[in-house]
């Protein structure tokens, strides 16, 4: 009986680690998009695509963070992860939204 409990505990830890790894991967991808949006700037008065590029990158980052939000909500509601896992989602999503609103104009 004790061996079954140990196997269940190990399986639970593995599932928690998998959830965490998937969420960290999603945050890394979203972080790439948001960082690209933050680092994109106009190269001159002739650069007409800068606003679209910034909004596209920020939008992709926001889309990935919405997927991460769904995964975080599922993991927190099942008790696999703690509530502080919402912090990276909130930080990256807020940064993407602010960058979308304040995109540079050509």
C-alpha cells in the first residue's frame, strides 16, 4: 500500500514539473515577442511599418500569454501550482498592452 502512495506522489510531482515547464516555455515565447515589440523603433521618417510591426509583436505576445493564462488557471485550480504563477502572465500581458497603446508613430 505504501508503494502505491509513493508512486502516486512521484507521478504528481512529475505532472507539476511538466505544467511548470510548459508554462515557462510559453512565457519565454511571449517574452521574446514582447521584447521584440519593446526594442522595435522607427529608423526614420520614411519608416512606415514600425507601428504595424510593434503592434503585431505585442499582439502575438498577448496571444501567447492568454494561452499561458488558461494553463495557469487550470494548474492553479487543480492545486498543482500556486497563485503566484499568475504574476508573469500579468506582467507580460500588461507590458504588451501598454506597448500596443504607445506604439511609435512614423
